[in-house]
C-alpha cells in the first residue's frame, strides 16, 4: 500500500493537517505512527483505512479487506455486543459463528447480552477489535489500541498483530503509551509539523530480571499464563513437570 503525494485538511481555509506524504507499507510489515496529540496520527490512519479521502494525492493498493479500530469505538448503537458482532460477520459475508472465535479470545462471552451503550470503554474497545478481525484483514489499522483495555486484553495485542503479519497482512497503529516496545521488528514513522518522516524505534526498557520456575496444575495452566502476562511478567515457555 502506498501513500502518493498525500495532502489533507479539514476545511478549505484550514491549515494542512498532512502535506506531501509519500510512504509505503509492505505485506508482513507493522508500522507504528508516533507523534504528539493533534499532530495528525489519527488522520493518517483514517486516510489509510479509507474513512477519510485525501484533499490531494492518493492511497494506492489498499488491500480489499481492512480492519479498522478507532481510538474510541462508537458504542451508541441499538445492539447487544453479541448481536452486533454476529451482524458484522454477516455484513462481511461470513457465517455469524465466525464472530465466536473472537468473542472467546477477547474474553467477551460474559458481555454478549449487554447493550453496546452499557459497556465500559475497555469492553467496548474489545468489541471494536473483534469486529475488525472477524474477516482476516489484509490491512489492520489500530488507533491507540491499548487505550482503555484491561491488563489481560493489552497482552493480546502483540500476538494479534503477529498473526496478521505472519499471514502476509499489514498493520498500521498509533501509540503514545510506549506499548509498542512489545512488538519486535516494527517500523516507526513520526508525524510532526504536518509531515511524515521515518523515526528510530524507542529505546527498549532496561532489563533487570531473574527467571523463576513455577509449577501449576495442568488444568490451571492457561489461566496462570494469562494472569502472569497481565501482571507484566514474560512467560518464557510451558512444559511438562519433570522435563
């Protein structure tokens, strides 16, 4: 996918939000868009998704299936979470049961009967993430994907990104929390003064760690892994006791 001479502003007399943007994203790549609040990160992601149209220039070779997750999911809709996700599967040409995988993976099963407008922001964000993944996206766009999510859900984002890119998809995401240190191999772009430029990755946090081996019952293994990751620990592996 290519941005060719991209210019954008929100009104004919407004200042340019983005100007003369030339960049490309290759299959299998993850691109992290950095910049201060109001710099134009969300605008660039919306142009990539096709939510906005450029004032000048063009977005070329956008994949046919795009998963788009805005910073704040629009929850003011007359559906329960489960009904919404099943309907979104139908809209994308899939059986409604296709949504159930993501309902399970994102721990939404207890909320399927809750109206979208009654969900917490974090749970609504997980619904937004689920709808973007029902059809395997060739381009996944995540605007501040960690914002509002609980600790367990935040640990799932790097794995989801890796699945999309491993299948040849592209991922564009913005981040101001420094969470992208968990996504190895990402390319970084910086938006500043209405222009886009390559940026070095943020420095990895210093590590002062020890390895502790913990044994749990087989039935409790999955729950223990989720809980340890949610607490910020790195799970290096799971093996049979005694091996």
